[in-house]
């Protein structure tokens, strides 16, 4: 890949790289949103949103939290893809303010009007698509344009969510569109970085069987996944959809088995990527079981969102935060605690659907695990992202290097 041209940044380190503010604020927003959601679910708290409580929760996870993480990753990766200068300083701060304005607009949409809230909220992803497209075209890096296309579809899903919620009373199809984009992004990006990172580590520390690199089989699995997800969006309970979902789930399991994840148990920073990806095939298989009347529809959704999206975002955020700030690529005890919390949260959330008799207790376990994981990331990595390396290492339990 092309390397970005170096440029010394003189301002606050938080705005030196896109991953710093977006990873930090996305983690805070994810944790606080779930802290608010559980009382809303039980009718103990209300918001001034035009969305129904369930739709507010779904929207702020799917079109609030995840786009911030995607943006942090995308605009950190693009300079490496294209060799062009990164977005920094005032431009980065302005983009962040647009994202924050969207969160406020959605929460207060009952007061400011749904159409105005839509315009403010959609502006963020529109700017991300425009800026990313400009950079990729200017750098001639056409290979990574499909990622921007997926972000464009996510933007369309967000607009459709607002329209569907207003005119139909609740969002439905647009939720599946957004989830489908997230699953494809994890399949595409995860399929490139997981075997690559695994190979690099195994060559250094555990020579032997290596992961199979991204190839035609991976492309075929992603293509089949796209077809299955389109079928799920259009006809989620159709028998053909169920059969295709089951087959694609098996294909993803085969794909995962080719990446030698069983040989990464010594390094949790790497192992968590493989564990997070397990929830992708699990989601497809659970959806297939839903079609055949075995499980409720939300089992697969939560496997994808709480499991795959929640775990993979934390895996990428922790690794990128360490790597791009010059730290050792190893999981500290605090980081391993974050991973344990998100895995517990994901399993408990899926179990709450599968075991309805215990749903209340499991929902509380899932919420607590999610909050601990994401606010734990903010507390542990926040000082590092903001530029206080020594304080961050102390929180992580890592000795600071001698002066």
C-alpha cells in the first residue's frame, strides 16, 4: 500500500488523526446510549425524539455509533491507501461537530421537527462519502472504492430510516438495509485485515500453518453474502431466504477456519478479531433458524449487531489506537477486560432472545457488559487518544518507558 506523506501536526493530538476523536466519542456514545436505553425499554425514561423508543435505540447504534467508528477507520486508512495527506485539525473538528449535531438532532427531533433532524443527521455521512470519494479518486486507489459505495448505501439507509419512521410509524426495511451494509463491511474489511494481521504475527512468533490470504473464495463468499442479505431485506421470512442464509453461514465458517485463528491464543489482541468474526456466520445461521420457526427474528440481528459489530469495532479500535500511537501491539490486562465484557454482552443479548424466560436478567447482563466494554475503552484509551501517553499506559497497567 502507498504510504501517507508525513506532516507534523502542531495542535491538540486529539485532532491529529481521524481515529482519535471518532473512536473516543463513538465509545462514549455507545456506552451512554445503552445506559439510557434500558430505562427507556422499561418505560422509566423518555426522550424528546420523533422516533419510538425502539427506533431511537436502533438508529443510534446503527446510524450513530457505527458511522463514527467507520469514519475513524476510513479516514485513518485512506492516507495509507492513497499517499495523500490525512484530514486533521479544523477540518476534522468540523466533521466531528456535524456528527455530534446529528446525535442531538435525532434525540430532540420531536421538538425541532423530523425533517430538520433528517437533514442534520444525514449531513454527516454525506460529507464522509464526498470526502472519501475525493481522496480515493485523487489518489487513484480504485481498489478500495467499494468501501465508499457501502458507506453511500448506509447513508441511503439512514435517510430511508427517517422517512419510514415518519410515514409508517416505525422503521423496518431500512433497519435491515443498514444491518446488511454493516455485515458486508465486516465481511470485506475483516476478510482483509484478519488473515493479514494473523500472518504477520505468526511469521514472527508462531511459525507453522499460516492463514490463506484474501482470494477468489473470499470474493465469492462476499458476493453470496450480498445476495443473501438482499433476499433478507426484501423477504426476510421466505423459505428460499432461509436456505441461502444457512448456506452462506456455512461458507463463512469455512472462510474463518482458513485463517488459522486457533493458533493465535497467545495474543488476545489478535484472537479477538477471530472471535468477533464468529458472530457473522452465527447471525446467518440464526436467521435461517428464524425462517424455519425455531427462533424469534431478533436472534440473528443481535448476533450481528451486539456480537459481530460490537466485538469487531472494539477489536479494531484497540488495535488501531495502539498501532497508530506507537505502542506495542499486545493486549494489556485492561484491554483483555474490555474484550471479555463485550463477549459477555453479545452472548447475553443473543441468549435473551433464545431464552425468553430469563430475558430480563440477560438484558441487564448484556447492557452492563456493553457499557463496561465501551466506557472501559474510553477510560483506558481516552488519555492515549487525547495525547497523554504516560497516563494511558498507567491505566492499562503497562510500565512507561524510562526517559
